C-alpha cells in the first residue's frame, strides 16, 4: 500500500477539510479573534487531521500488505481468507467477509463439479465394461471361425483398443490409487503387448527386432503395458507405405537408469511438431492426414509416465524414424529388505 495512492484516494476528503478550516479561519477573523488564537486553532486542527490520517494509513497498510504478500506466496489462492489477520477497521471487515463468502461459494461449486465428474467417470467405466463384452464375443467368434476375414478381426481389435483407451483415460487422473510398484521385466511386458497386437502385426508383415529387454525396472506392469500398447498403436498408424514395417525395441542398462527405446521406421515427425507431440489433443501435420488421430495417445503416455516417476522423450526424423525413449531410474525405494 503506497502513500501516494492513499493520498490520491482521499484527496477530496482533504479538500473538504481544507475548505472547512478556511471557513473556520474566516469566521474567527470576522469576530476579531486574535491571530495567536487563530494559529493555535489551525495547528490543533492540522495536527488532528495529520495524526488521524497517519493512524488510519498505518493500520490499513498492515492489513493490505499482508493480503498482497499472502496472495503472492500462496499456490492455492482460495485459501487466502484463512490466512488473513483480523482487520482493525470496518472496510477491512467487509472485505474479509466478502472473501470468505466467495471462498465458501467456490468450494461448494468445486465440490458439485467434482461430484458430477466422479459420477460421469463411473458411468464411463461401467459403459466400457458393458461395451467390451460384445466386442470380446465377436473376437472369439472370429477366432473360432476359420473363414473369418483378418481385416475384420483387425477392426474389432481396434474397437477394443479404443474402448480400453477411454477406460484408461478416465482413470488416468486418479491412477495413483491403482498402482502396484514392483520389479517388472521389460521383456515380459513388451511380449504381452506384442501378443495382443499379433493380428495387426501379422497383417502388415511387421518385422520386430528386440535386444537387451532382459532387465527389470520398478514400475506398474498394467499401466506400462498400456503405455507400450499406445506406442505400438502409433507405430502401426504411421507406417511408411513405401517400405516394410520394422520395429526395433531395445533397452540400455546403465548404473543409474534403464533407457527403453521404441523405434520404428515410419513416416517420422516433422521437427516443428516434436515440441508439442505430448500436448493434449495435438495431432500435428501427420494427424491431419490421418482422420483416426485424436492427439490423446502420447498425452496419456506422458501423463502416466510422470505419475509413475518415469521420464519420456521422443526423437524423430521426418520420413525416416521415430524413437520414443522411456527412462526408468535406478532406486531401491520400493524394494523390500
């Protein structure tokens, strides 16, 4: 709270008081009061105005300075009313009450929206489970039918994957409640993902090269399978039509970390798009060519990696390759003695 701003705000008050003092002096002069008496009255009036304004400024400055400091330091601004001192003036009490009412109203609205969001998420999870039943039945019927079209099986697999993506996305904001962190074999996790995608891989006659996957990392196997599945889906979606599809999956085992590489020889990503590929709903130039792109896959991958304590990085050259790297730190935090 600055003195100059305070004076500007009360300028008309001072003008009125000065006019009142002038009127008093004229009145005293009219009654032929001695000059010394007029000076004494003027000094007393001026000192009274000065000290009263000084006291008013000091008490208000303490309150508003505390308000500004708390507002600047708080990450959760809505907690401001809880940290403010009790104001010693009426305007401060009105402001404090208004802030408290605003905070209460905001809390009630947030609670209502959270309730609606939770109910919607629960409905989505229920719908996903219901939708997966007929899809699983159709896939089983196709597998039992030797004459079933492989393309139809692939499309059913795609539907099943998309439904599963909805479920994982709905749960991703609260995924930490479903973590089971333990030693997990990268070879087992990737093998499971490759088996689930075998029809799609066979259909495009994919060549998969693996090395160094016989290492264990501290992570959650279920969520990591989902992450690898997203990477696999992206690689299959953005294959280069002019050459055979080759997927090179390997791990580098270092003293402080394990680096997992998921590298394909697809169309690659333009350099201008790379900084944004993990942003929500970003499809980029490749996504505009493929109507199936939603821009959600890599966003969910990064979100889950951060929650699991891993780091994800992507390198690519347009028309040549895309290499997604996941960094697993070495630590014994989750290990049992």
